[in-house]
C-alpha cells in the first residue's frame, strides 16, 4: 500500500455546505461539519478578543485614528 492514503478525516470543503458525492461514497473518508469554533474554549477566546477590541476602540481613541488614516 505504499504511496496510497489509507484514510482521511475532513471538516472543511470547497463549497460548503455542499459536499461532493465522490467523497461521501468513499469508505476510507470520515466527513464532519466544520464546527471547530463551537467549543467552550474557542468561544471564550472569541469573547476575549471582541471585548479587547471594544475596549481599545472606546478607551484609546488616538489609536483608532491611527488605523483609520
């Protein structure tokens, strides 16, 4: 079996949500919806990022002017 892929797990597709029927038909491919952002850890990181951006926007207006120019 040298030079062949034994199997694959995919969660991102070129034209989501449409998955090519050729992939669905393969026995050695596991397909999963792209849901990496839906974990508690990633959600908390997203909340922290958004809050930091809002704080920077409202409390440091001089920085905002720099990015707008």
